[in-house]
C-alpha cells in the first residue's frame, strides 16, 4: 500500500445518515438469518430449561452462562432464541474455525448491532470490502507510524500525571481508575487519529462519543436494534447524538483534507487514511468510508486499552510483591528522562505484567463468527447460519494449558534471559488470543501494547494506585470486560519521586 505526498480530491460522496445506517443494519441482520435443518445431531449443552431461565433472568450474556457452555468440552451447544450457539473450548477447534476457516465465516449478529454507529468500517464489514479497506487502514499502524504515536502516548500520560499532582496538592486523592484510564486512552486515540493541533476538536469528539456510548451501550445489541424501529424518545436521542458526532467527524475530515491540499505534512492517522490508495485501482477511501473507519478506530481502540490498564492497576494493587518487582524496572529503564517507543522493547517486566493481566482479564473476552457454509467439526455437522464462540476469558484460565492458571504470575512470560516472550508460558496456539486471529486480528495490537506499557511505566514511576477494596471488584462482561465498580482507589506519590 502506498501513500501519496499530497491528497487528491476525495471521492465525492456524502456520509450516510444515521437513518440509512439503521436501515442497512437491519438488512445485514436479516441476511444472517438462515433456517437450520431439523433433527441434526448437536453437541451436549445446558438443558432447554436452564437456557430459558438464563434468558428470563438476563443471565444469558453473563460470564457464568458462558462458563457453563465452556465447561462442556470440547464443544457445546445452546439454542438461545433464534441463535444456534456452539462454544469451542479446545484450542485446536478454535484454531480450525477462527484461523483456518477464516474465509468461511462472517461477522456475528452482536457485531452487526454496532453498525448504526460504526457503519461499515473494518470491524463490521465483510469481504471483499473488508480486505480492501483493511489494507488502506494498515499503513496507519506501520511500525514507523507507531513510533511517532509513542511520543503522544507519553505526553498524554504525563498530562494525566500532572493533573494527579494538582489533585493531591488540594488533598483530593480519590480516583475511579476506570474513569481515569478511559479519559487517558480517549485522549491518546483522539490525538493520534486527528493530530495534536486539534485539541479543541479532540475534546468535542470525546464529548460527543461519550454521549453516544454512555446513553446507548444497551442499544448496541441485536435486541436494541429491533427496538430502534419504534419512534421513541430513545431513538430520537440516539439519532441526535450520532448526528452531532458525524458533524464533528465530517468537519475534521474536511480540515485535514484542506491541510493536505495546502501542502502541509500532518503525521496523524487521519492524514494517512486520507492519502492511502489502492495500488491497483488508485482509489482511496471515500468520505463515508473515512467516517466509518475513524469511528471504528476510536471505538475499538479506546475502551479495550482502558480496560487493559485498569485491570493491570488492580492486579498490581492486589499483589504488592509483584508491584515492587516491576518498580525495579521502572526505576532503571530511562530513569532520568521521558520514556519513548524504543523503551517498550526494554520494559520486559512491564510487558509481562500487561500480558498476565490480559490473560486473566481479557478486555475482549469472547469472539464469535457466523458460518457462511456447513462445516464438519469434531464429528458434528454444523449447519450454515450457526454462531461459533470462543472465550478468551475461559481459555486463558484453563488449567489444561496454563500452570497455576488462576494465579497472577507475570514471570511466566519471561524467558531464561529475563526477556519477554509470548511463547514462554508454553501454551498451545489458540490458548492465548487476546487480539483474535488471522484476517480479523486486531489491527491495533502493537499500538495497544505500546500504549499500555508506556502509560503504565510513566505513571507507575511516580504514582502508586491503591485500590480501596481490590477483592470486591468483579468482572462485568459488556462489549468489553469491565471492572464492575470502576475500581475506587487512592493515588499516592511514590517516595522519592
Ligand atoms: C488491549 C487493547 C485491545 C484489545 C484487547 C483488542 C482486541 C481485539 C480483538 C480480539 C479483535 C478481533 C475481534 C474479532 O475477531 O471479532 C480486535 C479487532 C480490532 N481492533 Fe482491537 N483490541 C485492542 C486495541 C485496539 C486499538 C488500540 C485499536 C485501534 C486504535 C484497535 C482496533 C481494532 C480494529 C479496527 C479491529 C477490527 C479488525 C478487523 O476485523 O479487520 N484495537 N481487537
């Protein structure tokens, strides 16, 4: 994929309206409905009564219900409303479906439900658009680009650190860790996407996005999309908030386009996206496609990393001896200067702490695919239209593949030379998949890891985050795995820092 030094005029299309996106969402959902043959042999699973009771009590989307499905190994079945769900708990089966059969599967119903906001960005789109647009977005995540984002990640974290200093000076030491980490990662994704010079707009977009997500997280479900057919006040508010967000994004795209046409050389992701061209057709992303990709990056990149960081602070608060072990590294690497992207490769213990935290508390806790064709798996014929699930949460805690599976042991990620190595725990492939697989693997994985490591080390050098009741925090599975109460905590300056 190439980028031209200056943007040509963007293909002249209009952004779709939210009403149009809602109609397309319903269409995409209808397409996923496939009548299944009767009387086929299904794997074992919870009884119909248990499933019915889980639906009635709202437990069907809980970790416990998924745990019940995953406890029946290697494959289990449950019919939940119109959905035929198969849960896979064996790494080889997960590999078979999510990596090898990549091209035979489609996005799940749950992901389709995010279309009113995300449109047809690379998280939701299907082939061939997905492949084309992913290769246009990819240059924004090249190692060279990520190196330039590193400075922004550290600068944003230092701004948070100085806000904490101001708070502590006034005697205010109480924070909600999730809230602080969410503000930080939104700041980082906003600035790396749109550029540091757009401070005011970054704030505006963050406010508009918070309004959309805060009010409508429950609408981001297949049932929510059905409810949006009715002219309720909720529907009207959703439409108004998304329209506001769309207007901000449209303005940012137009401004960036103008900067490029004026010969400036901005280095943010949006500038890269605008300039990316398909090598065969010479075509770039249209305004509507840019809008969808921008929304997708903000949404996919913000809460996931915030959760990874929040869970990590919690684990360090629960395990003081590990906190001291990683502090030794923070007091050595780049001690007298700001950290930068080149330090990430030296911060082995920090990387191990982040990996171990994501093993036990994976921000993306479940992934699913819809079958486009019939397949045969573990002796079962699984008809097209079925949904196949794999849970990072259960696989990454499975004692068959992890020694001391439930203990927080970052050192398992270090090799004999004390260096971070993803293979060091000796787990089989597909027993560890925090970022998914194959053509749908997270495009922001290196971005997220650099961000988590730099933010943790930059803050951890100067601050201790002490969770008020670390044992009381329970995982809440929403779109991502959130710490239930947001982790109330106290911040304490580290002695001598
Ligand atoms: C710790 C943080 C993160 C975690 C755990 C995570 C996890 C994941 C997972 C599991 C998938 C695959 C979903 C599936 O197969 O259905 C995914 C996809 C994706 N992620 Fe991330 N992610 C993180 C951070 C980010 C960041 C920082 C960005 C962008 C700035 C990002 C952008 C995306 C996009 C665009 C996709 C869709 C890729 C495609 O389908 O081609 N993610 N992520």
